[in-house]
């Protein structure tokens, strides 16, 4: 028992150390890396992290398969682009409007469709994503296929965000906010209800959880993250077009969540980093880089079928390392392997 307690404490101590280390590395990245190109990749990674965190709420926590998540990304981007270029709004003022429009879209789609399950819900969300892209591609107000261009920069307290480095830090702040919200919600009554619905919706309903209402909360919550990322993406790029918000983008976001580990905050962050950065690392392979990228992804999924960082978090990843498994083999009496103590997240689920 004493060895198990020490193992559990060491794992959680490792997880606490990982947070400030990762944050410090993220803050110092533009200082150490002076390449404008890699800093641009950095803020695009931050954008994908925000989207992955939003989809992780929908897919990883509530268990809703959403194949059209890029629709909310598009709603936020186009709301900011249209209001700032055609109506003279400041970019900062358009961000809450874009979020509200995305919430309205989520309610409009979610109210009639979230009673569906499994493949039916996936088909409806896929159709919603295609409809939003079709509107962006054909409406005059969205600029049609040409999109919206000449979007002014983000400005806060007189400071204009004009460089890739400034947008890198803007997305870093957004990611930190989203991580804080996600962590707080995950360990709340709402988050525990989502996990119950994900595991067994019928059982959750029998326990008195209003499954339909909680699924709508998850869907609208994900929409907020998607719209926020889109509203910041538009001024960073200064121009947007419908091609940036199609089905491939939704698959890319879903890939980030799946590779990282569904239901894991750290997994969503790492998955987004892998999906965004790895193709650039393999750029030296020229035309074959996407083939190499695909092979690496397949290898990752074969070795880690539940994701790079499963729902157990960094502590779980640390415990799965070979030397940790060897150290735990003798924790039990007479060499018998004992089970690790439950994490606080598991205790919360058991309490519900």
C-alpha cells in the first residue's frame, strides 16, 4: 500500500511539473525561434489547439460524433470578417458577436437533431458543415468564392497585432483560457454528467440526468471554442475564403482529438501539435511528405490506440513508460502486481 501511495503521488507530482514547463516553453518559443515561418506555424497550432479543445468537449466528453465542427469555425471567422470590413466594427468587438451567432447556430441545429444517436447525428452534423460552406461560397455578403479580404488587425488598448509573433501570443492566451474553462467544467457536475452520457446514455437517463439538455450544453460549448478560434483567425490571416472551412478541416480537428486521446485536455493539445507541426517537419521529403506523415500517424495509432495521452492525463502517460511498469511490478505482496489508486477524475465518476 505504501508503494502504491508513493507511485500515485509521484505521478501527480510529475503532472504538476509538466504544466509550468509546457507553459514556459510556449512563452519562450518566439524568443528562441526567430523564424517568421515557424512562428506562423506556432499560432496556427494554437488555433488548432483551441478547435481541438472545443471538439473534445463534444466528442471526448459527451460522446457526440460531430463531422461538421468547422462550421462554427467558419461562423466566427465570417462574422468578424464581415462586420470589420463592411460595417467598420473593431475586431475585438466582433468576437463576442461571432460567439453568439455560433451559439445560435448550435441551438438551431442541436434542438431538433440531438435526440438522434450514433451515425444519424454524424450525418446531420456533416450536412450542417456542408451547408455553412455552401452559404459562404454563394452569398454576396460573404464575398462568394473570393471570400472576405482586407480584414483589419486586432487592436487592444491601442496596440495593433501586426506580426505573426503578436498573434502567436494572442492564440496562446486563448488556449490558456480554453484549457482553464475545460478543466473547470470537466471536474464539475456538468462534466461528470457528460461522461455518464458518453459511457451509457440510457443508464444516465435512468439516473435522472437530462441527457438531451446536457448534450445541447456540450454542443453549444464546443461552438463557443470554434467561433472564438475563427474570430481570431480572420484578422491573423487578413483574408478568408470558403476553402478553409470544409469537410477536410473538420476531419483535421477530429484527427487531432483522436490522435491525442479523446476526453484528455493534454491529449487535445498534443494531438493538435502533432497534426500541425509534423507535416512541416517532413517537408524535406517534398511530395512524399504526406505519405510519410500518414505512415507515422498509422504507427502512432497502432502503438497507442487510445491516443498519445489518454484520458488519465500526463500521469497515465508517465505510468505507461517501460521503466515505470517495471518499477510497479513489485509493488504488491510477494511480487504480485497491484492496481494503481484511482485518480481524482475516476473518483468523481464513481461518486456520480
